[in-house]
């Protein structure tokens, strides 16, 4: 009986601490962290059940027809892009090398074969709902304060996207910096000197708010680990 009980408790422990796949992580983000409604990361658009109200943030009619469908839905944004997680302490993960031999996407292959990458990729601290088309245009571009050449602006929203970089709104710069520090400390993400200095500047310029603190505590409640402040 004691052996059975021990096995059962170990099973529960493994189940609780097991890293969810990306599909599960997204469901947890939407349903448990945000309760299926809120405002998007970069432009503060109201959303509910993955549908964005673009009129709530001055973006109604902004996007061309070919982008409208994606703009009207939320997508899960990795603040620190998944491609940046393919290295640990500036060293390429073995799964990236192996993915080439299997002619597979490094991101997909590493989620299946590298527990460290999977945990980093699906960590709720780094995941936020954003306007789908803005998620596409930000892609894996580094953050900057100002753009050398403007590619896309977003009406009343102060976020801007260039061909090689992205400017977030001022009221989210500190939030982004603190997520960046967490991802670096937890998963060995290394930033360029320019990016690191920018994050340090943003963290001072935009100190943590109670809303941000509550959000971080909610994530810890949901996934049992996260950004403690």
C-alpha cells in the first residue's frame, strides 16, 4: 500500500511540474492568467475570447484588407522571441544542430527534444496577448527607442515597427525589460550590449506597477514559478 501511495505521489509531483506544450501554455495564458479578456500588450486594445476590438484603441479601419483577419484576433507574443532562445549563454543548443540533420524547424524540433528550450519557450512570464498583425510585424526584431526608418505605425498607438527593429510604447518598456532580465537569469539568454543597456535604462525609466506585480503573482499561482518582485 505504501509503495502504491509513493508512486501516486510521485506521479502527482511530476504532473504538476511537467512543462506544458505550447498549445497548453497558450490556453493557460488566456484562461488562467487573463481570464479570457483584457488589453493587448503593445496597443492596449480591448480583447475578449481572442477577438480584438480595434475601435477601442483607435485602430479600427487602420489595417489593409489583406491583414484585417489577423488584426481582428489576438496572438501569443513572445516578448523575448523564440529564436533568441535557441542559444544558451551564447552557445547554440544541440537540438538546433540536430534539427538540421532531420530537416526540421529548429523551433519545433527543440520543443520536442530539448526540455530546457521547451520550458523557456512556454514560460508564461514571456507570453502576452497582442494584436495578431502587430505580432507578425514585430516578429523577432530587437527593441529600440527610435527607428532609423519607419515601416509601420499604428494610429494612436505609440508602438512602431521598422524593417529591423521595434519600438514598444513607453508604458510597457519597463515591463519588457523585467521580462528580459528574468529570461536571461532563468534560461541563459544573452543580449547584445546595446540591447542590455536599453533594458537597464527602461527598467529605471518605467518602474514596476501594482498591475504588473499582480500579473506576475498570477503567473506564479498558475505555473508555480515565475518573476518574483
